[in-house]
């Protein structure tokens, strides 16, 4: 019997070289909860996530309300979008780092569901920052020095498509976190170990692996809102802050799922 507390996460991913199916067949897999039974929970969590998005941006004072002015893809003269080199260069650097990590992981770790989900998260980060960097750089070149040129540039179809992809990829990052956390919980359960880390037992009993369909539905719901302008503000950078706030719950879920693997 393999104990999660005795091996690291990278070591466990290496064990999958002999085949993920064979590794999981060592112990009977726990019964999954029906997807429909988790639907009310998913709806509540989605409502809480949207509430956090509002609270962390507009709900804490006047400054937030003045900064986060809804645009719904219709930008006015009040629109602001940073096109300085420091901004888009940072985006390109982040795209390179996360893309490089994805390549290293893809080459070093054997195929498994866990590897695929981590690659998904890294790919979303790399793609969103790459497209975001292009949007920042090219919008500045198109708009030029004319102050009136920026709203016209932001109101083009190409910017809307590009920025929808950036915001949607950021929102979908939460789904990747749900998927990673769920897979970690499944692996921990399938290994059937009575870990020495008994202080984590109570926490883990409160967590349940989420069905993949529920995780995907989370992304579909949030990205649909983004496509129709629900996360669109006069300062497009605010779109990303709101989208990032939606990752709060998935981040906590993933951190809790990682607890058994911390030693």
C-alpha cells in the first residue's frame, strides 16, 4: 500500500508510467456522487463566486465603484487601457514562463489525468497573457497618440474577440483548479492510505471530488457571462481583476486538496 505522506506529488506522477489504469486498479475506486445531486451545490458556489467578484471590486467603497464602471463592450471617452512597454512586456514574460513550465512538465512527467489538468492550467495562463500582451501592445499602436483613438480601437470587433479570449481563459483557470483538486482527492482516496497526517483527516472528510461535468459547467457559465459583456468595464484591466476574483473558491479548494501531499 502506497502512503501519500511518504512520497511527493512528482514521485506519484512518475508512478503513472506503468499506466494510470493499472495504478488506480490497485484499490477499488470510491463511488461517485450523481452529477444532479451536486447541481444545487454548484449553483450556490457559482452565486458565491459572483458575489465575491462584486465584493472585492465594487463592494468595499466609493473608489471601487468609481474604478469598476460597467461597459458591456461599449467603451466611452472614459475608457482607459495601458499600452506601455512595461505592461505588454510583463505579459509576454509570464506567457513564456508558464508556457516553458508546461513544456517541461509535458516532457518530464508520464501521461496521467493529473498531468493533463496541470497542463491545462498552465496553458490557460500562457495563452491569456500572450493574447493580453498582444492586445496591450497593438491597441496602443493603432490608437496612436490621439486620445479619441483609444475608444474607437477598443470598440472594434478584433479587440472584443481578443479580450473575450483573455477574460474567458482567466475565468476557465478556476475550472482547471477544480479539476486538479478533484483529481488529487481521487488519487488520495484510491490509494486507501491511513496517513500519519491525522490532523488533515477532518478537513478532507469535508471535501469531495467534483464531477468533471460540473467543473466544465462552471467554465461554460462564467465564460458565457463574459461573452455577453457581464465582466466588461471601461477599464479593460478591471475585467481581469474580476475574472481573477472568481478563482477564489477554486484556489481554496485546491489548497485543501494539496494538504495530504505537503509532507
